[in-house]
């Protein structure tokens, strides 16, 4: 079983990547320090409910999606050669 901290970390990175948002931009919109977002993405810290809501709103998703193990795989589109 994969840990919730790892799920949040992977989802946060994937969602930022797909939305083309820097840590700085996300931090400003979510009202969270940029270094905290970096620590979350690296699995250093867990996420409080309040911060979960702030990040989800800033990313345009429902809070539960940050906790779902498949969110990261759904938002990343495989590179395809045309």
C-alpha cells in the first residue's frame, strides 16, 4: 500500500506540471510558502486539511483528488510523437 504522503507528493507535482504552474505561482495563489510546497512535493511534510483545501482550490480540483492514488496518472499525458 502506498502512503498518503507519497500520493499527495506525486499528485501535487503532476498537477503543477500539467497546469504549467511554478511553485512560486502556486504558493501565491494558495497562500502557502513556496518552500513548504517544495517540501510537500519531496515528501518531507504531511498536509493539513486547511492547506489541502487551499492547494486544491488553487489547482482547480476537489480536495479529495489530492488524496486519490490515481490522480497523478490521470493528469499526466504520455508524450506522443506525431
